[in-house]
C-alpha cells in the first residue's frame, strides 16, 4: 500500500497530488531506513563467517549531559581506553572529546565468530548550552566512566571596580 493510500484512509480525503512532490523524499527515506537497518543489524563477514556489527556509524562517543545551577556535567563510558589516548579540547561554548580504543586481544581474526565491541578512534563535539570557565574545568575517570565537570560562567555576578591613580 502506497503512502498516499495510507493517508487517504487515515484522513478520509484524496491527497495523492500532494505526494507527487514527495517521491524523491520517499526514495531517500527508503534508503535511509535501509541504512539504519544495516547499522543496527549484524552482518556476516565473507572472510571468516564471523558476525560483526556494522561499525561505520559507531565512532561517535555516546554521552550523558546534565546541568545544575553552577556546572555542566558530561559522562561517557570509556572502558579499555588509556587515559593518555584521550584528548579533550575546550572552548567557552564547545567541547571536543577524541580518543582511541586499542584492541589488545591476541586471538587471530579467523577465530572470531561474533564481534560487537568497537575498537578504534572515537570522538564527540558538543556545543554547550552556556559559556564555561575553561580554566576551572576538570575531568576524572573511575571504573571506565569519564566524568567532566564544566563550571558555568556566572554572567549575573557583579563586582565593584575601584579606580586607582596611575601616578
């Protein structure tokens, strides 16, 4: 059943003319749905028969971000990553986290029958909701959890400035 017939049933009107403009979009949407399926599904590798996740889109580091009155907090799982292999760059309104997870397994590739773990480079660029004090930011790791604390700049803070003589 075509999309226009579905909408006709739902809305009770004939709107096929409106969908003629959407034919290109339908093709895009179908290919996009296929890509999502391929990303989520396991694919059998021809060389050794191992099942392996399609990793083309798995290089972005998943994060949790939350805030309170004074800070923005970022948390990310980084197991099997050496702390020296993590690079965090800050600007007042953005953070860029980059790293690499290096495989340490000694098993030959042809011995795998199932592979899900992501090994390789990952990164995440995040535009922050407020400006931060980059000099007071901190990052810690415990048990494979990276925790970043970004203190917000208090724009409403006021102070009195005394004028001194330059003589």
